[in-house]
C-alpha cells in the first residue's frame, strides 16, 4: 500500500509534469519525448522482473525487498534534484532518474507477489489476490489526492521547502514526498516474516538466468503473454494518456459547481482554477478508478472464485475496452466517470486474475519466477502503447498542437507561412511556442478559452482519432483470449 501510494503520487502527475504545455513548473517536453520515456519506463519496470522474479526465489523475498525499497527511494530523490544539473537536459535527467525508480519497482513486485503466492492455495487464491489488489488500490486512491495538496501546500512551508504553487520547486517537494512515503516500508520490513520459496539456494546467478529463459520459451505461455500484451497496451492509456486528454479537453465545470457546498479547504483540494474556469483536476477524476476498485474488487473476486480465470479475464477485457472508449468519447466529466466505471469493472476481473493464473500454473519452487513473467505483457504492451500514444496524441490529440495547426490552416495568421503539414515544424513555421499556442489562438480568433477549446474539438475530433485505434486493439486481444481459453481446455497444466 505504501509503495503504491508513493508511486501514484508521482504516476498520476507524471504526464502533466512531462509534457503539459500550460503547467508552469513542468518539463514541457513534447508527446513523442513523453512516449519514449514511458516506453522505456515500462520496459525496465516490467521486463526486468523476467530476471528479478527468479532472483527473488533464489536469494529470498525479504532480502530482495530491502534492496528494491532502497533503489526506489533513490529514484524519487533523483527525480527531485537531477533537473537542476546543468550538464543534462530535462529529458535525460528525468529519464535516468525514472529508470532508477523502475529498476527498484522491478525487484519489488515479484518479491512481494511471490511471498503472497506461497501463502495461497487454489481454494483461496481468488479471494487472496482480490484482497491484495484491494490494498494496492487503497494506496493508489490516496496517491491521487496528494498532488493537489503537495503542489499548493509548498507555498505555506518554511525554509528550503517553501515554493510557489505548481513551480519547479513545488514539483521537487512532490517527488521528495514519494521518497518519504517509500521509507515507511523499510520500517515495515522489520516485521516481515520471510517465506521459503522452495527454490534451490545453491544456484548461481547464471543458473537462475538460464532457468528463467528456458521456462519463458514455452510456446503456450508466450502465446498467452502476447494476447495480454495487446490488452495492457490499451488499458494503460487510461493512466498514461488520459491525464493529458482530460487536462486538454474534458469540461468538468458542472461537476465543480456541484461541490461548492464543501468547506473551502476541502473544495480547494477537489477543484483547481484553469483558464476555462474551475475544473476538477485530472488526478481527482481518475481516482474514481481506484475508488471503484476499493468498493468492488473483493466482491468481484468472491463472485468469480469458481470461474475459470481465463473466462473471467475475457469478460474483464471486454468491459475494459468499452470503458476506455466511453471515457474518451466526449468532453463531459460525467461520461468520463461512467467510462471509468466500466473500465474499473474490467480491471477487477483481469488485474488480479492475471497474477492468479500464473501462480496457479507455476511449477513448485517457481512462484516468484512465474510472477515475474506476469509483468512481461505489461512491459511489452506499455512500451508499444507509449510509442503509439506519443505519435497519435502528438499529431491528432494534443490541444496545443491542434491550436497551432488551426492557426496554420484556417486563420489569416498562418497564410503564407509555407507550412507543409508536418506538425513537428509548426512552432518553427508560425514562430509560436506550444506553451503559448492557446493564447495565440484566442488572440487571433477573439474566442474565450472554453469556446476555443470546443472549436478545436469540433474541427479535429481528437476523441475519434485517439481512442478508436486503442479500442480496436482491445477487441482483437479479447478475441484472441477467447481462442486461447478454448484451446487451454486440452492442456491440464494451462487450464485454470
């Protein structure tokens, strides 16, 4: 729970910090650079467990957890301070720091999950993994609300921690808070009772690596992981792409107006002032995902305890695909939350079950190894999805880019500038930065921020061009899992 709280305190704001054009203290990188960072972040965090899961079995879960927690704390501190190094660009300072964090996470997950798997049986595994997923989402839910407080609270702090709200220094304090929360796990680890993995303690590192590679080359396992990679490619866009989409397009003013009855301090935590008026911050809206899971995941785990895990995952895939499409289809915050509800129900059926499935089919002494494999589809899917999202959103979805495009194509300001249709050249051709694009569009057209936003939405339809491709991938993944489920009935070692 503490690890997820610290992680989501960063994760829910990372898309804004990395590329949002109108955030004063952010890095102001472009969508392609964000896509590259997220791709490699996913690769390190999710593909390293291929090796680290086997190492956790070999060297012990508690020892591996201690090393991973230390590495994660180091990563958060690096994110906080490396931006100030003059010999590194913003891209490379964040990239190096986030890879350090990802490496620590790669050791943490299989160690913790392997320890849990050793304590579960086939009879109680559904409920056990459901409770685990519930605790994870308690941390994630709280983590969604901390940034709103931390980014503004810095203005009231004394000394070195004092910072203007949403400034570069306020972001630094946010990342230091994640390091602080992670440190609690070092204390909790003192109470952690290590569990024998059943694996040989005499193997060398290279023997563990050989065993890891040998097991992963099982064709049926590779087929399952390929299917799940497509699903996670789509699913992670709610967390990685949707924050920017919400900040750019979703109009939550009616929802914000309905919260005016709250006390002023509480209202300020739920509502932020934007050029379009009072809005619910993207991280608060997306916290509905964790909230729905907290309410329902244990119940869903209990209801599906006698279902085949493959059948439960199939239903979850279909629901999550519907949710992703609905959440991105309009600018209405109410429709967004309805989409998140469908998505969350799908996640409840798929997230815990993917771990349960691999834990059930894992041979004796290889729980950590197989639960390291569970991260491979996430790594492959998020790597590919981040690259796709970087291109799709950078060309067809980002409001600042579309504002520049509108200026170039449809206003006298852009006539005669000689733009050739390459969106990467818009800033140079127009002489307008992305961070100033909306202000320039409003100046040229005479429109207010709300009307200018809807003009771009109606002209370029970012909902269709951004979310339809990901929904199609989700449909193909569900169809492939249906085929795999029918084939798995013939294999006693894969039918679970």
